[in-house]
C-alpha cells in the first residue's frame, strides 16, 4: 500500500507520529518550494490574434487584412515553454483551411468537413518537449472564411503563448505575415530577428514615419488640451556617496521632472539642462508633461542608462506612460507605481502602436487563487498559528493580500481587452463554486487572524455570486449548469459542499446576516436527497441530471469534503437552529459509514468501498479532521471508537504519506467523474505534493494535537 518513497526518509524513522513535527516539515517544505514572487509584466498588443472570453485565441483575417485574395495565406508564429514532456489539449474551430505545426511537425490539418462546420470544435492533443516549442499556423482565405479560434480545450486554463521574434520576445500572442502565396515556406527559428524575414510582420511594431515626427504623448494620446500624462523609468546611479548628476531635457510644452516622487526641475518647454544630487543606487524618475499642442519629451543623463521600472518583457523601451489626466487630478504615485491598481480608469502604456503594459501571474502557486490553494493555505495558516511562525504568517498574508489587491485590476483588464486575463482567471470568468468559495473562505479566516485590506470588496463579490447567481435547483440546492468547462454541465458534485458551505458560514460571521448560514445548512439536505447511498451510509460523488441518476461511485475525497464542511458549519451554527439536530444526525450516519470502510492499516481508499483502489491521503486526512471535531464538540455518539480510528489513521499517514523532507504522497489529483470506479482506480492517479491534500494533512495533524489536548483534559 506504500507510495514507493525511501523508507529511510520516513518521519516515523526519527520522530514517530509526532504531528507537530510533521506539519512543520510540510509547511516549511511548501513555503520553500513556492517562494514569494511578484507579478511579471509584458508588452501587450490588443489586435491581431488575441485571446477571447473562452481563453482561446481568435482571429478573423477578413476583418484585419482587406487586400487579401482567395487562396492567399497568412502564416502566424508563436512559442510555448514546457518544463518537461507534456501533452497540450487544443480545441480548434477553423473558419477556412488551416494547418498547425509544432516543432516542424503537422499536428492539425483541416478538411472540408471541419471547414464547413466551423461551429464544431476539433479536439487535438499536442506533444511538446522540455524547453521552448515553436508553433506555426498557416491560414488560407476562401469565400467561406479566413482564420480560426484555437487554444485550451479546458475552460479557464490560463494557457498562452509568446511572440517568438527577437524584437518582441516576451509579448503574449502571435506575429503573422502579410498575405503570401500558399507555397510560401518561411525560414523560421525562435529568436530570429524580424529583419531576417522576407515579408512584413504584424501587428505593427513601430510608428509610421509621420507619427515618429510627433511627441510620444501626441501619438499615444492625441492632443487633449490642458491634460497631463506621466512617464516613469528607473536609473541606477553608481557613484559612491552623494554625487551631482547632470540631466538633459528636451520638452514640448510644460514639463516637471520628479526623482523619487520629489520635484527636481520644471520648465515651460525647450532644451534645458539641470542637475540633481543623488545617492548611490536605483532611483525612480518621473516626467509630468502637460498638453498644449504637440507634447512629449526626451530626458537623458550622462553615464546612466534608464531601464523599465517594471522590467517589462517584450520591449526595449525604458519608459512607461500613463494618462491623460485632468489638470485637477492629483497623481497618486504610490498607487500607480504599485503596478497592480488602475488609476482613474487607466493603466500603463508603451510608446508603440496600441501597446500596453499588462501584468501576468506566472508563479506556479504563489499569489494564485484557486480552490486547492484555498484548503492548502487554510492548513498553512493554522500550522503557522500553532507553531507561532512569523515567517509562515507573513508568507500567507502576502499571498492572500496579493489576491485581494489584484481583483480590481483583473476585472478592469477583462473589460478593457475583452478576453482572458492572466490574473484571477477564475474570478473574472466566475461560473462555478470551484472558482470562488474555497479560497474566499480561507481569505476570511486569514483576515480573522492576520488582518488583510480590501477583504470586504472581494468577499462581497464572491458572496453576491454564490447567493444570487450560482445555479440552483428548484429547492435551492446548488448544481453545475452552463459552465465554461462543459463536461460538468447538468451535474451535482459532493465537492461543492466544500466549495460553498465554509464560505457561507464565514460570510455569515463576517456580515452578521443569518440568510447565509441558513443557506449553508439547507444545502446538506439537498445534496443528501440526490447523492446519499443508504445501503452503505456514504455519498456518491456526482449526480448527473442528463441521466437523472447518481453515479453510485463513492469517491474518497468527495466524501471527505462533505463531512469536513459539515463540521465547519456545525461549529458556527446557532444551538437553536432548526436544522442543527438533523445535521448532527446526518453527521453520525455518515461517520458510521466511513468508519466501516477504514482498512486494516488505517487508511481510506480512492474508491471508499473498493480496497483494490489505492489508499488515498486527502480523504484519510479529512476523516481524521471530521472525527476529531465530532469528538471535541460532542457531536459524535460513542466517541471511543472514533478516537481509535483517528490514531490508527494518523499512524498510517505518518508512515506512508509523508517523508522527512515534508513531501506528501498519495493525494489524488483533481478529478472529473465517471459512472464506474475504474476511472477513479486506474486513470485518476495521485500526485506528489498535490495542493488538494497538502493543507488537509496539516489540518489533520492539528486536529490530532487538539484531540490529544482534549483527551488529556
């Protein structure tokens, strides 16, 4: 039943089953492997081939190339990075003939049927290699169409590719040629200069000669009389101590120069020089220009090379610009320079046609918002509180605060660019409880203990979705309907009790509004009506309304979510609540069913009633959690048998599910569903350090510690 790690690494080899040692090891390993890192910034051009609301790329060349003739082609180029060998899923709707190449090999070629029925997507899986992989697509014009919609096969997967030429390296999207013949075969390699192409590439990279003759602010913003804009760069001043540096300024109109937000020079225009005393190191340089006709500036400093203040990828320009603003608007330097907030409905531009600075969260886990991280951070929080770790507390606070801080921008980004955003890809396209409930519940818990800013705005956004917009059956029970991930449509998942109830419970505490906890309590009976398996007193994973039946497969973690969430609710539910006694009775029924399915080693299995399926760590941890809370709060009858079960399960986890490096084994990856257990047993495997289980193991260990204290008392 083991997970095939070196037994010499087992924590049990030197710490026994000490839960404090185990959860500390897990917490520090997790934090060390997912270090704090801010956002990335890329130049972005919102024309040509761009991602749309379904997270795929779309282009209709008939709308952007007006001189193309039938049989003309356009070739598009991009690149994508992979950490290792992988298979990427694409859904493709071709509007006309289309061929896609990956690393020089044809991976998709349309035919008359795909072109005729362009409303039907074709799904392909593309093998990619470690490192950079090149993508080339040939589109051909016919009277039927000219272009395609293509990209991620699974809703909301934030997959994007990058422009591959040297001049645009780091920008999201595709470069593409002017119309060429269908025999054109470009000499293409990642990183080659656009000067080496024998055809013109789009989107436009530079201004026309006429635009270049104007001030940069004129070509970006026009000439809004009396308004101002701000330019921002950084310079590294490398003389030791304090030195006087000389600056040269060519200004078209009234201009003010600031260094580190302090005014150092102003002029009505013209060519002038000034000096500033600066210490060794990096300094922010700002230029405020006021429009009085053609406007703009050029600022240089001898011996100092300016660099992009946000290290923007995909541009060689050292300056970013924001504006225009009314003369009466006081520019908020701190807010604007945080690079995560919009300012007066504006964000930063670059001096190039239709080119903006766009933030991306490219961390694997840090600063991300998703439901597995909700429970991971929940476990991390209570571990930090238990061992009183300031480092872990700071890590959690900064992770969640970044998520709070970026929602406003992300919603603006979605509206501004009309497609997918690379920050909050879930909340900005919210259509399920998975998108919001787990993480938002944890956010309120972190706020309770550590304090956050901007929590109310995010919590109200989530609360409004869950209470007023989430799909419900006639009796008010949540179910999945009209989701971007179509496979889930018209289903009910046991998982959704965790994706909703803990948040509703904490939102009730946060707002004081009883309707939220009433909603949480009622959900269990709607789910019980459709998912309960009375012959074994456990829950089916899914109910499929397409076939009007439950699947009858009791997935381990799905059942874990149910009792985990029920104990979260019961802890807060008023003693006189009308549903309280019925919930406690249901809890006892379920726990009896689970108790009967624990194996001889102490584990529960991927499919609870099928011990040929693998022993699964996250559900075992959740049963520990629920049993312990049921004992401590007095909800479970005959607690002695549950005490024995808990310690047996914890011993099994400490021996087979964790090692001395703080790694977690045997956690099932994120699931789909099936009507037969074989999918769960053989296709739905486990991942090392999967975030669906890391935090849950920590929470189980914390409950063992609390149970020890409770029994000692």
